[in-house]
C-alpha cells in the first residue's frame, strides 16, 4: 500500500462548509395544501484527504444555520470512511432540537456529503460503493401543479410522455370540483399507454377521496393516488388502500424523517407503495434501513423528488420501483450542478466514469441565488 493510498484510508474530515441558495420558480406553483414561488436548497461540502464530497437538501435557510451550530463541530475530525459513526454523532447532537423536520434534513445533507466523500476517496462511483441492486432508476415525470392553467398542465405532462417517460404525475386537491376534468384532460394528452398518477398532498377528506378515487380510475385509468388524505391519518390511508379501485396504488411516506415513522406506516398497512426522501430521512444511512423495512414488509419503495441526489442511493435499493422526476428540482439541479444526467428509456443511468455521486456545484451560477 502506497503512502498516498494509506493517507486517504486514514483521512479525517477537515472541512465542512454549508451554503444555501434560493431559486424562484418559473411560474406560480401549488398543490392540494400549499403554494410557493421559490425553493431553497442547502448544500454541504465535506473535505478530507484532498477530496471533497457534496450533499444537499431542499429545506429552509434555518437548516443551514443548524448545520453550522450543531453538526459541523461533531463531524470535523471524524474518520472520513466511517459516515455511520458521524451519523450517530449528529443524531445525538440534535437530541434537544427534535429529530423530525429540519434536524433530519440537516443530517441528511451532511450524511450525503460524507458518503460522497468516502466514494471519492476510494475512487469509486457512489453506487459501486453502496452496491448496485439495479442498473438504472425508473422515473416518473412530476409537476402538473394546481396553479397551472390547463394548457400548461397538458403541455408539461405531454412533454414527458414524448420524451419516453412512461409514467407522469399531476397535483390535485386545490379545487376538488375541477379535479376530474383536469385528470381527464391529462389522460387525453398522454394517451392510453402512459401511466397517470395523481397527488393530493393530503388535500381531501376520507369519503371525498374515496369518491374521487373511483372517478379517477373509471374516467382516466389513474393507477397511483398519493396522499389522498393526510399522511398523519394512517387509518384514513388504510381505508383508501382497502377500498380504492383495483389497479390503483395508495402511496405516502415522503414526510418521513426517521425509521420509526416508516415502520408505523408499514405496520398499519396504510400504503401499497412507501415513499421516502433521502434529503429528509437523515440521508443514505437511514434510507438503507427504510429499504430493509420495505423488504421485511414486502412493500415497494418509491423515491421522492431530487432525482440527481437520489440516483446513486436508488441504485442500491432492493425494493425500488421508481423515482420522482420533479419539475422544480430537475430545474434547480441543472442550474446549479455539473454531472446531472438526463432520462433515457424512462430511467436515469449513472455515469460510472465520475467518482462519487458525479455532481459538482457550479459556484458562479450558484452565487446568483445565494441566500
């Protein structure tokens, strides 16, 4: 073993930097329970042994402050090849701040940077370090915001279908009386051979969601109903799962911040497909546990948003079915990072010639959006 290799294997984290960037949306956006006009991304760089790893989360500016005040100090000086040890230290450090919410998103951004750093120190693509269960990650086009006029909705969904993405998702729930007509228009646009998903973001009541599930399935062959009721309403989700039309999957889980949340949802039999977000659920270290929970319960796992940061972890998941190719995050990732891959044959494929997660922040472009 050469001294250069040995120094990388023994390297400690000597740098942890965090920056936040706020990017305006390209049009007003809304879903069943929220509207917004910008998105903030919190980016972490972790350095050791002459290499730098990058990770990020989509979260409030306060998340960056929490990383600086609570996490940076417990990560610096730790072995760069042991991200799990750093993860446990970070969880301990935020005990009094609360595990759900921005604490878990802060841990996620750092954990993602540390796993990326480890892969770069070893000269490997991150998916090879984690172990590949899949050659590619299937995607579904996602947007179709309730703030969109019908022309914009159909143009966006139809565009993904024309790109060869065989599944698309639209938002519902802001105006329930208008939703059946919008869903029918979406189906007419994408044609009969593209799967159509809807996402209410918890915007409906239980019986209302049941009635609309029947209409969406009968009128437009909708095969995925995400958060028909609040994800906190496990009995309501179970009701929908039991009584929704055959061929319609009930999905939820994107707001999970820790393994016990996902376990409760699975034990309740609340979903046909569990969702998880690596930028919310405390990073790769916890996401791998969520995949194990799904395997133990024989439930598929779908990844939420942030396609570029999810690609390499997604390749390691045994229960993976697909990844959300979310309009806002696709746009931000292309604006701010080099190494973002485009869908091919309805999936994302890793560039195995690039080490780590393959992403590099474009500092000049990013500086325009510095928060």
